[in-house]
C-alpha cells in the first residue's frame, strides 16, 4: 500500500467485469431448491416458464456454472453508469477520529438512485430477447421500479409496477420518475388483481408490503399474454447480476493492494448484500481468504436476527414458490413506520444458506440510530444516503469507533447502495424529531411463525 | 483521435486543475465595473467590505490576474465529488441518428445536484478564513442553497437561505435537504426583512424572484453582526470558481485529442455558462482557437436575446450595486409558470461583455420544447436532467439534428449542470400535458426597461 489511495477509485471501462459470478458454484451446501407449492417438489424450468423469462430461469436453477458471460448489450448499458466509484471515506475517518480505513462502494450515481439498475437491465434484456411485450413487478422504496422503468424504456418494453402503498404515498415523486420513463404505476394492494381485492377485503387499512405487491405483480404477469414477472431481489438470478458490485470492488481493491478486514452491507431481500459480498465469500469458500461479513437489517423487519430458517412463501398472497430462507413469515407486515425499503419478510436463499453456514453475521439496528448515521455521513462525505444504505453506514461507523477504542487499523468496506433524494419525508421526520422506532414483539413474531407452511423434504 | 473514446472520461485526481482561470485577464474590453448606486462611482474594496467577504472582493475586482491558485482546503473538498465526468453521448447520438459527436460535462453527481458546489465551497472557505459567524444567500431552484448548506456544514458556518417562494412551494423536499445540512430556509419575499415587507405590501400575491430574494439576503447580511452575503451566480468571483468546469473539460478533451466545434451551456445568471465557456473563450481571446459558443436561455426570461445592455440593479429591491449587463430590468418578474431556475432578470457582466463583443451567440427556447428534450435525453442517457440543464440539451439536440441533415460530423460539447430529482412537479406537468409556455410581450419588456436606472459613465 505504498501508493497513495485516491478519494475515489474509478476503474477504467476496460476493467469493468465482463462476467457475473455465481457463488452457488463454490458453495458446498447449495441453497435449498425452490418448491412448487402445488406439488411439494423442487421447481423445474417448466414450472417457472409461465412466470419468469426463460434465460433467467436457467440462471435461477444453475448451481454449477461459476461465471456467466455478461451479454454485450448489457455490458454496453453498464457503461452508461458504471464503473461505480469505490470511495475512500477520508472525511468520515477524520470526523470519527478513527484509525480504521473506511471504503464504500457507491452505487447511487444513476437516476434509479441505487444498484437496482444492475439487475433491471439484465432482466429487461432477457425479456426482450424472448420477444415479450412487457414485464410486471413490484417496488417498495421505488428504486427497483425506477430502475426497471429505465431498463424497459431502453429496450422498448411495457413496464407495469405495483408500488407498496405506504411508499407510493411517502414518495409521490418516485411515481413521476417512473412515468417519465414510460411505466404504469399502481399502489398496492389494489383492486386490479384478485389477490389485491382479497387482501383489501381482509385488511382494508393496510399500507401494503413487498409481499402483497409481489403477489399482485405475479398475478398480473400470468394473466396477461406476452408478459412475465421480474423481481429486484431475493432470487438467485438477481444476486448473480448484482455481483458486478462485488467484482468491481475486488478489482478496485486489488488495484491498490488493499486487503479488507470487514465487508458490510444492508439486507432487505439481499440484492445489494449478495451482490457485494458473494465474490468475497467465494474467496472464503475456496479457502483463499477470510473476511468478517456483516449483514445489517432494520430492527423493525429482522429476518436474519429473529427469523426462522424455514420454507416459506415469497409473497403474502401465497401464490409464489416456496423458498427456504430466514423469514418472519409471509403474513408478517412490517410497521409502516419504517422508512424506506428493507421491508421484505424473507431473505435470499443463497444468503440464508451462507448465514446458516457461518459465513456472515447479522445485526439489527433501529431507524433513529440509522438516520443519525445518515446525517453524520451526509455532512462530511457530501452524499445524502438512502435510508436502506444508511443501515450499513450505521454499523460501519460503529465498527470504526470500536477501532478508535482499540487502536486497530481495520479496513472496512461497506456498500452505499443509493441516494436519499426521494426519502425526504423520512428525513423531515428525523429532522423534526418525530421519527420513532418500531420493533415487533415476540408474540407478533410467534403468531406469524405459526402460519409458516408445513413442508417436509 | 485514434484511441477509442470511452463512454465517460474521468480525469485522475492529480489531473484536477489546481488554479481557477480569470478570463478578464485576457479580455481586451474588460467588463464594465460595478457602480455604487449612492456615489455613481465604481465600487471599491471598501464599498464591498460590509456586504461580501474580503478575499472574494479582491477576486471580484481583479481584471489582471490570469490564474488564481485554488487553496488546498478547497482542492481537498473538490476531491469529494470531482473530477466530474465528460460523457460521450453515444446513446443519444444513436437515437438521433446523427453523425455529430456529442459530449456533456456532467456536474450533477453530488447532493446539491449541480455545479453550484464549486463556488459554494470557495465562498464558505473565504468566509471561514475571515472569521465570520455565517453567511446569507438567496436560492431559486434550490441548487445553490443546497450547495451552500453543504459547504457551510463542512466549515461549521451558519447558513441563512432566502428561497424564491414559487420554488419553495414547487420543491418542498429541497428545504429538507438544506435542513439536513443545518441551514435555515425562509420563503421570499418574507416579513423578516424591510425590503421583503415592502415588496409584499406592493405585490401581496407575488411568487417571488431571484431579484427579491437577493435583496432580502443582502439586507439580512448587512444588518447581522459577523455575517456576509454570498451569491451563486452573476458575480465575477463565481465565474472564476466555476472555471473548474471548463478547465476539467479542456483537460479531458486534450487527453483524447478531441477538438470541439461548439460549446453550449444554459444561461441564467451565468455561473454554469461562464464556468464552462470561459477557458475556451480564453483560447479565442488569445487567438489560439475558434469555437461556436451558444448560450441557451428560457423564452420566459430572455435577457441575452431580448434584454438591454445597460447598467441595472442586480436585485429587485434596488439595494445592490449596479452592474452593466444584458437585463430585462430589475423590476421584471418572470412568470411563475416557468419551471426551475434561470429566472434572473440580468446576466453576468463578464458574459454580457463577451456576448456584446461577439464571442458568443444566444438562443431562447420554450419550456415544453425543453422538457421534450429532457425526456428524450433521460430515456437514452439514463440521467434525469434538471430543467435548467435541459435548455442546453434542447439546443445540443437541435444542432445534432442539423448535422444529420447536412452530414457534418461536428463535435458538440454541452454542460449538463445538474439532475432533476427535485423538479418532479415540473416533470409531472409535462407528463400530464398541463405545462404551458410563457413569453413576455414587447409591452411588458418596454415597461420594465422604462424603469432602468439612469447612469452615465
């Protein structure tokens, strides 16, 4: 590390990875297969075909191929907004007075405001390749919906977005960005689907959840000719596409001979976390390196730290496949009180397996502490972070402060997944000191766990 | 141009310019001096001292020093968000089917969302160096106010922002970003100043203007101990700081042996335009090169194309110095109908002189045409542009389409000053087809010109 580390490490366009990394190929314990809730058997390509795009299904079920070539058209699109910088947080280090060296991979420099575009463009590409008319999806905080709108606009595909109602209301301008890119946006639950009608009949005042919105989007896809459903998180294919984050991070670190001790990411469904950490965990799986990997989740939706590792539906409507994952139960409704994304009841099956096998630890943090970290970060590093990303900032700051106490010069890398420009309602609550924390009680979780499906394999 | 041009040209941090360029040093006809409205004589450092910061006043009045060393602390801050990329608009070129080669210098990758931070950090630095408690300012679209909030937060200075009322209402979230960075924001005109009270008494329903807000901010500064006024545009010092844009652009172009034919920028008060084009016009002034330089302004506030080149007040309240500039009259109120910034009645005296001397041409464009260009650009280049920046996009597209007709392979460089994430009310109007254009009538302008101050020099 003789060379001076710049504030921002940018790769050249030639250094952008041309392959995605499939961590499953290196996992001794593969993630448990998705189960067809009708037959109780592992899902096949035929089962998936009516719901998802063909090529994506192959990626979904492939536990063996270590690297997937990124199609040229996607590589080209990546150059529109990638490489993303790996930033040395000199200003934050100084403000904290820590001997730790802090880096963050910043994925927010594009109009979707987050890393979601990495998978959106891949999924839109394969949909177009299959000759589809359009795709349906759900969005929570709105980042995935925006990313998909941008990707569909690029490939001239129709894009129908079901947006979790509380986000739709909290983030009025998100809808307008999606419209500018030509998408249709419906607040969920809605009366446009059978499952939406059913949920509204049972819970008329619900503010929605990702689980509900997924059910609606899936129903809309399977009942419309020439449409498929696409998803921005949880799935193996999404983690695959998102490894561009971790691979770029590795390349940037290697360029300056930096060896991280700790990799930190926020965890909702796992798209950012999996994308960032998979290539590093791959090194651990192959016995080449050892890292402390930390998943950070909201205390209001704590699937890793308080969930069960069990088969569960990916959606509230219980029409999606069953996945073995850390889950709070598909009927768990996170408090509307919680700002931003990370509201999904479950977790990526790949990350669930890796966590179960001890390759990661997890921490749950409360949102007022998260916004304190967000504000501190914004004021010294200049970037107004998304609430989701700020979960990772919180723990990165905590770890850097521990280093201050112990004097350890640890190298911390965290994922800064996006910007908070559409989260100003939440920032306003924090600035006005009206923000509160909500943590589910043990009774609430027990009630939710009691509704887990019974699956024996 | 044998080397392949990447999608984004990033300079290394060592290549970021360490000096600002003062175009006045190369101008044969210097911009006319600012006039003290009390004495009718050119302003001296003593006149300026109660209003502006000391070192900034020296920069303001210096017509001779060709380059100013950028203080180390500012250079360090620049590395937080600079260098900004010079982007080759391959996607836009393809969509237009033009043989033209289009580049844009993108200044929006920071939380202020624009180039304004380049001067904000410089002005905050000199205020801190002088030992001041805080600064006051006005903001139109909110980008300058956000930038100044960020800069003041970095140097722990108090920041009081008067925000043009129609922007305050159109952009509720801007205020929250400024608050997150610790600023106080007041809609202007307000009852907190004498000039605000006077304007409200005369025009109770006014939606404000930059001119009003400037008057209020200046009054607040001169009546508060330890405060000075800072301004995000128009002034010579601001253009000086903003030359970092043009200098970086030149360095990036030279790196790949690219010779532009045309430089295009949007024009409000002149901060972006001046910053981008000064170094290029410098080459013209020194007889080293020839470029077509185009200023693009809104048809609703057309100071270059329909204004008078005359001495005028910089503010509506007529308490600021007089500047010789292209002006619509300090009493001209641009329609509230117009989205975003570029609402200033006057123009930078430096740019006014250069325009008067034939180094630039100017075009006025209507906002519906501007938003058409913005949407087209967003869909292919991925970035949702600010309405201000989209004025430059409009003319860049028009020029690229002319090349398509003539077959000319011109190289076009334009300034993409910022992002439109806080302009979604305007995008919504455009998407809903409720946006209209407003162009002042000749009678309105004549009435405004009649109120120009009588100054003989």
